[in-house]
């Protein structure tokens, strides 16, 4: 064993350089070899973590190559060993590092995220990224409707990385903030600072990436930032309210890059998950929530998690201030507007608004005579939904869309019906819009 270890040390000295070797390899001691397994001792936890992260692979490779068999290395802490002065200094510097400004939202973590069938895949992907950033699922793209937990998950990723890997630079921000910082840097002629700020980090977490669609300079800068981080094996996490191919005016080169990694969706939670979310929220906020009230709330508010949690917060505040017990009657009194809105009548106007919000277009463009694809398709979808979910006639629907002829509405409806049968993306889009409108297929 002594001969094998000495030969491995010689090879590692040449491979890693004198400073790394003296600091991280020389203090290691061999405790025992059992066949193809070697147990090593190191001075402290910091040393072990650094060794496992940065030098375990070359160490195992050198030993395996020299032994002509695959060697498995395990590392234990032996506090009687003395680390090199450099290691002690490095550890002390690590302890003294000020907390990094990462912008993470403190209330969102994995511990208070409720997992259900609707978000299980996205949660598992987020956990994998948090545990091994830059190694698996890079980039991670999470999409889903408003208030379903995307922001919660990506902040949980950031917090877990900061907890497990405090030396990594993690930065979270919204796409709007990214654009605003870019504009400020351009105005002040400080683009070098901007590029350095975003390209010298280990984990970039960007929320609501659909916001940069149609903004050419912002997309260009994000494209180059993405490339720089990706090529350096840094982790990129983004969210959107829709699948990359469904984001209008997003450059194809960005769409392609989002598809390099893993795309995970979050759907509205099912009944059981909504009840679990309410119970978890009630526990965290100290709200005494009877089970039958949780069932009632979950059955009447099924659009998104944010509205569900917001309703519980209002209910808890009212009960606390008035000293009233939380009952179904109290829910009906305090949340009457919310419960009424959850089952509102579908009208042409709210279909048009839903379409504009979803496709990120203006109401004036939806009703105008423009026929560009990014407007024509949403308009056809809107007409199809109006015909399906309102009792309005074809001519009346056409009138609501800039005075169009009834034949245009008929053609739009047939076109979308055909696309639903032939195109899975269109089918998924219609299903999401129907959920946003709170209608059942």
C-alpha cells in the first residue's frame, strides 16, 4: 500500500501543481486498504468537503490507474491530523466571508413546499439541481400558470445550495429586474460591470423569463450570459408561465437553449394537494383550521396556490381579530367575493383578457386588423373559446373582435378544432386556457 500511495502522490504532485498538492493532498493519511477500497483520514470537515468536491476524482483516477483496478476511496475525519497552514487560512477565510447578496426570498424553501401529483416532477428536478448544481438538468426550465409554486421552488433551490455549498455564488432575480439592470448599465456606460456581475456567478435563477420576449437587447444580453455560464458548467434555472415554444416573440436561439436541459411543468393542484397546502399553511401561521373547512375551501378555490393561501391568510386574520371560530359559515362571510369569483360566468371580455395575458399581447392588437402570426393565432383561439363557452352568435363574436365577419369566426373555430386534434401543443394550450378561465372540458 505504501508503494501505491507514494506513486499516486508523485503523479498528483505533477498533475495538480505544488500549491494544491501541499495544501490538499499532502496532509492526507491512509488508514486502511481492503482490496479495492482505501480509507483515508483528513484533518477536518472543511478539508473533507473541499477534497471530495475538487480532488476526489483525480485522486481515485491515479490510484485506479496505478493499481490496475477500480479503486473506491472513502474519506473520514481525524482531528489529530494537522492541516497545512494554507488550509487553516482558507478555512478561516471561509468562516469570515460575509453573507453573499443573493436576493433569495426567505419564506420559500423545500421544507414548506407541499408535493402532489401536479408538481411532483418539478419538485424532484429542483431537488436534483439543488443537490448537484451544474451537473444535472442544466438549464432547468419550470413552467406553469400564475400562483402554482414556480417562484417557491426556484427560491428553494437557491436556499438549499447556499446551505449545502456556502462558497457558491447564487443570484436570484426576475427577468424584469434583469432588464432594468441592463438599461441602467447602458445608460451609465457600465456594461463591463453588468457582464461581470452576471457571468461570474455559480447559479443564476431567473424568474418569469417570458418577460424578455420581444425585447431584443435584453434577449441578446441574456443569450450571451447564458452561453458564458453554461460553458463554465454553472447552473441556470428559469421559470415561465408557458412552454418555451409557446412564448411569442422569444428568439429561437433562446428557445433552443432552454431545451438543452430539463423542462418541467407545474399544473394546478388536485383536491388532495389543495387540502394539504391549506393544512401546511395553517400550521405555519398558527391558524386553527378544522378539516371540514379545509375541504370546503379546497373545493371552492381551485385556480392556483397563491389564491388558496391568500384566502387562508385573510380568514385567519379575521378570526384572530374578531375572536370568531373558523367555520364554513365564517368562510362564506369573509371570502364571499373570492368564492363568487372562483365560479364567475365566462364572457367574451374575460376570454379576451385571458388570451391577452396568456399570449402577452395587447387588447387593441387582438381586436385590430393585423394578421401577423403572433396575433392571428391568439385571436383564433379566443374566437374558438368564445364560441365554445358563451351563447353568443357568430356575428356577435365577430363584432367583439373589431367588427369581423361571422365567416371569420367560423373559420377560426374550425381551424383551432383541427389543430387540437393534430397538435399536442395546441391541445395543451387550450387546456391551460380553460383552467385559467375556470371551465371544464
